[in-house]
């Protein structure tokens, strides 16, 4: 079974974004890491490979910073890594990114399962995985909390989805695109041997020409979203009042009186 995991490089989740007067976005000196949600997708791919055999290929579209995501996935245990980049990819939104990733998966050719994390922590659109599924004409199984059964020979998969309304069990033919949720597994730590393997690994770079993609459908020209102006939201203003009382009961009573006076309750 050949599993493809699509990953993204993002700033560290502790990073603070800033925007200058010209609208340029900066994450400061934050390190670039693998998108944390993608670690669940990588871990699930490795578990499935270890149980059913096959290989795991990790793919990322991006400049050299994208190597951080690929190296982390290889250090976790993935077998192959492919970086896709072309200057024409600059400025891609989810529409253009899904096009490039779909063309990459078509070039790979024999993928039985494509995994995504639920979203990327920098944009949180959660659109790329479903868009890739549409472009590849494959079933889209998002918000998956468990893969309960998979039959590589019979080309079927059964998943459990975690939705606001509850849990939903869905069966689908393979190949399919699956978006993993937190809780599907516990991503493993990278090992010393894995890190060594990742540092020595060769990471091929596929261009748009290599994957047979139209440059006009990638990058800014292929994007449906424009950012005419970027600015930080206004700072929140507020004040706090400390309730002083000799007992918790007295403090609670004072709080209730204040909330009722303000018509909060």
C-alpha cells in the first residue's frame, strides 16, 4: 500500500505575528517547523504501513523552508520525500496549492491513500485536503478520529468522523483523501537514527514542468483570493475588578450581585 502524506511548513505555534505599515507579515525569529496537525497524519500513515506493508511518501509544496516539514516526517519514519517548488508557485492560496498537490499526486501515480492534517495553524482554512480530493475525483473523508478498517486488496476503508453532532462511521472505496483530527493517535518523537537519516536524505525538487502543471493555475495567477490590504486587528481594551472578601461564599455573593446589576445574568 502506498500512502502519500501532504504536509506544510509553518511558524512555531508560540510565534507572534506582526504586520508593518506596508502590510508585510512577519513571524519574527520564530523557527519553521512541520505543521503540528500534520504530525497526526504522518503518524497514522506510519501505523498503517507497519500493519499492512508498503511505503509512505511525504510531499510538501514550498521553498527551502519546506524542507523542515519533510525532514521531520522522514525522521519520524517516512520512506520518501518530495518537495514541489517553482517561482510561479509564489503567492498560492488553497485553490492554487490544491492544484499543484493534485498534479503531484497524479505524477506519483500509485497512491492508495492520501492523508492531510485537519488544517494548517497559520491559516486554519481546512480547505486544501477537500480541494485536492475534488481535483482527483476521490472521496473526501475529513475530521477522521479513527480508521477502523482498511482493506488494501479490496480497496475499501472505514473511518469514524468526529463532528459537532457526534461521531459518524463512513465507508469508502480507495483511493481516498483523509483528513486526520487530533486524538486519532499520539505522534511519535523523532529518534536519533531518524534524525540522522533525515539529515543524509536527498530531497528531490519537482517543478511545475515536472508535474505537468500549468503555471497560470499556480501561484498568484491561479489563486482566487486577493489581499488588497493586510493589517493587525485593533488591540483589545478592558479592565478587571478584583473582588475582595473574607470567604469564597462572600466573594461569590458579591460577584452575583455585580453580574445581576450589569444584567449579565
